[in-house]
């Protein structure tokens, strides 16, 4: 039986956070605080209400205005948080959203359905890298297909939604990443997780411990130190870095919402800071974000030490998923980004 369309309304910050808190997972980009990280956009929390006026879905909408006009591009990064598997997805959920956003002056709507379509195990990725016929990860046979994902994609296309191909280098785009690397934590002890790491990773962690590498949590005042490493990483890996004020806004907005929403980790050895990264948390989902390192003293394995400390802390926080976010889909030996993919499958 087809249910009636849901009604949308603007939510307060508390209403939005209350809805998200009752869900096992949602992207940090769908939290109210994320709007404050994007000053060039106007932000609104919206909710889908059922027949009794209770929120059945929620989303953070970012509006980018057209100069001189009251018209906007509406964007829901990695969202909205709705029932994507509903058989009446378009009629009950998305059409009311489009009508609501059009009423706000939106001329175009972009969203990021948090739906996994395919999964590749580390062994499958290693085999693909070794296969000279495979140039992209999508050329390799997935380990598994997620039930219903293809049906959702077909229904979205039938409703007029168009998938935007990545515009960045090798699958890295300005929006949400197309390919991610995730480590499952749910139901696993810390010993289980460590024993599941690649043997080289375990050796590198021990090597860092023996060398006296120390990983500490930093704060707002440590962001310039992090940024110097991040800028060096950007030059080495050939990407355009975000400015330091972006990370200051992120820290201020996210930690004001929850003290553990964003953490900063710094890796020291003999008085020198060798690596740094941010850890973002929403519910039971934890992201390793904006990893940065110097080329100095790589032999003491500061990155492995930092990752293991972050994994340990994420497990202590009750994480069900540890997410490395975007990885490249290139499998070509000549591409400098292949090292990022190799590093991730060592987990």
C-alpha cells in the first residue's frame, strides 16, 4: 500500500541533532555544525514529518546563492538521512523535498545518497593491482554487491536524477568521494582489529613504538603545526590545500556541537612533529580525515603509529566503522596516487 508523501519543514538545531542521535550512523556533513564550516553557503536543517508530525528523516541543506538573484543551488552533502530503500522513495521522500527546495528558490538540487553499491576486499584490490588488464578499481570484479543499491540507482534515474561523474583527478572530486576504504569495528575487540592488520602494518607499529614515537591529542592552538604538514603533503601529492581558516572554522564549529566531534592527533619523535590528522565522529562512525606528514624520518613509521592510536581511541569511543574516506580508483603503476590505495589495503 502506497503511503502519502511526507511533509517537509525547517528543523531547529536541537531537533536535527535529536533525530541524528537516534540513528546508528550519519555523515558528519549532515550535522548542523557542518553548515558553519561552509561560510559561502547558507545552511538549513530540514525534516520529513510523518502523519503525526514526527521527524521521519532529516537533512542539512546548503544553499549557494547566484549573484544578484534570489536563486540558489541546493546541496545535501552525503545525505539526506532518509529511508533510501523505501519502495516509494521518489514519490514519498524526494518529490516533497524538491517541491520544498523549489519554494526556497532552488533552481538545482545536488545530493549524495549514502548508499553502498559494491565492495572489494583487500585481497581483491591486491589482485586487481597485479592484473595488467585492470586500469581502474571499477574494472575489477567486486567481492560483493549490496542488495537493492542498483534498484535505487535505477529509480533515481527514472525520476530524472542524473549522476555527476567525478571531476577531480582519478576519481577525486569536489563532492563526496566515490570510493572509500572502511575497516569494520562492530563486534571486534582491539586485539581482533590489530591481528587483522596486514603483517607489514603490525611490524611498522612495533617499529614506531621501539623508536620512541609518541602520538598525542592536540587542540585549536596546534592547528598551524598540523597545517604546515598538510601544506607539505599537498605539494608532495599534488593537490590544492584548503586554507588554515577552514580548519579553524571546522574545529570551532564541530567541537562546539560535541567535544569529540573533531579531534586532532600529532605524532612526535625527538622533538619533531612528523605527522598529524583529524578524527571526525558522528554516532558510531569515525573518519580519519586530512592526514598529513613530512618526508623526514619516515623510517620510524610515524603514520602507522598515528593510525593505530586513532583506531584505538575510535574503538574506545564505540566506533562500528573506521573510515579512511576517499581513495583513488587508479590501478596504474605509473600513477603517483596508487601509493594511497596500496597504503589503505594494508589495513
